[in-house]
């Protein structure tokens, strides 16, 4: 809500309380906290890729309100004053403090298939004490990189801002239902129709219940995304999620405004009747856990197969040596234990072959299943036009598609 101007407030109220309020509003905000973002240490990652992620992280931290980023050049000079300073948290904290920072961000970046793994910590520069730690996979694709790094920066530095919203519409036979109670994680948070998004909620999966007297309660799960509003349309009679989309807060306000707009009357037949809907442009992202499990399982399978080959090669070498000595007539009783060693190495090799094959097969199945899930159709997006007569026209907007219908 916009604050009234001081002059308007004084002229309308003319009280000491109004003067005090104006002075409080006009007073300068508290000084921003100086924070340093130290270079990310690459673990099996190319230096330029780590540097690009570091620059992106630094830029996103600087966008957080109340944070003043310490000059990276000053931090670099302090780090160079001691050998391998980044390897020691106390040394890194001392360098950040000498550069003027109160807290610092330090961490590593590693590579796992198509993903980068960011492991970052927030430290107190004076004591070197760890305040918070975040480990998060980040896609190397440009379209999701900025959003993922910004989420990491906000969750690490300003966790109170790490949140999203929820907008729920209850319906039956494509008609909105009023008076349905909305529960999130067991707590009553609102009732339909909503006038603004619910929240804030921590990003992740939440239990949603929509309850209406005379209709069976519906329990579903919805995903909340950072800086997004999850729009969920629940079909009460069928008990299904009829539509779900992730939209920006501004798009959610447009959707609420369109829903609250009164229908046009039939008094003026010459004016076309129009209804406006918002269509989300992107489905909610899936967790990369299945893909990571596939790569890990495949890697373990390959490792087990290589170990099996090593045992088999050792057994073959020992057997060849014994056969050669048998042909030369130089075998003795001392060589008998070697036959047992050959049997043991062959058995271990066979076990590792089986384990490796199972792990590799499991990894392939996980990756194929993950790819199959990516190709599955998403729930119908919010704002899909109903089957009715009339002419629809789609106009691209910053938040999706603006659909208008003329009769």
C-alpha cells in the first residue's frame, strides 16, 4: 500500500502524530551491511566456468536489499597477502574483515553430469563462525542459471526473503466455488475466492487441502517456487488438480483482476464481450534427484566392472605362471595355495561383474525414466480457454499469453 505524502498528511490531520510519522518515513534507512563474496574454489570444474558462476553469485548477492558488496579487488589483495588463504576459513575470514566486510560468502563448485553443485557458506568475518550453509544443484543451461543462483544467494544471505506464494481456485464442472477453506500443511490459510496470493511459504512441496461443506475434502501436493506464485485450480468433485502454473507476482495480480472483473451485460449488443485469461509460459521444474541418482549408479557400476576386470586379470596372470612352471616341471608343494588364490579372485570378479551390471542397468533405467518424465504433458495451464463459441486471440505479454475472446 502506498504511503500518503507528508504534506497531504499534515494538511488533512495537522497533529503531532502526523509530524512524527512523516519524520519517521523521511528518516534515512539503516546502513547496508558490508558483505564480501570470495572466489569459488573449482573442484573438477574449468576455471572459467567457476569464475562465471562466481560473478553471477556476486551479482545476485548485490541485488539483495540491505547488502553492500565489498570491492572484489580489495578482497583479492587481502587474499594474496597470504599463501593459499582460501584453503583456511580463518584466513579467508580475516582477509574479508581486513577488506571491510562484516560477513563473507565462501564455497566450492563441482560438476556432476549436466549440473553444477554449489556448496557455499555464510561466515561471520570477525569470528570465522559459520552462520549458514547451502548445497544446491545448478543447471548449466542459461535459461535456468540466473534463477537458480539467485535462489541460492537469497536463501544463504537473506533467508527471510526466500519464499513464494500460492493462489488457489476451487471449481466444480468448470464453475468457481466460493466458501471453500484452504489448508496448507494442516493450517487454515484462506477461503475462496481469494483476493490476493497466500503466503509467504518456503519453497518446496507442501500439502494442500481444499474443504467445502457437502463436498469431500481434497488433499493434494503443490510445489512452491522462489519468487513465484503457484496458481492451482482444484476440481472438488473429481478430486484432481485441474491446472497448475508458476507465474510472477505481477501475473498473479493480473489473474485476480481478470477473475474479479464483472461480466459484461447484454444491453449493448454492438460492443463485443471479452474475457481475459493468463496462460503460464513455463511448467514447474522437477527435482534433479532422479538424474543425479542415475549418473551416480552408472558411475558405481563402471567402477565395479573395472575392479572385476582387475581381479580377473590377476587370476589369469597367476594361472598362466603356474601353467608355465608345470610345463617346465618346476612346480612344488609351496605353489598349492596359489590355486586357491585363483579361485578366490575369479569368484570376486564374478560378483563384481554382477554388481556392476546391476548398478549400470539401474542408472540407465533411472536416466531413461527421467527423460520420459520430461516428455510427459504437464497439467492444463491456468487460463486455458473453455470450449465455447467465439473468436479467441492470443497476444504475448511479459508473463505469458493474454487471451481475449470476442463474440
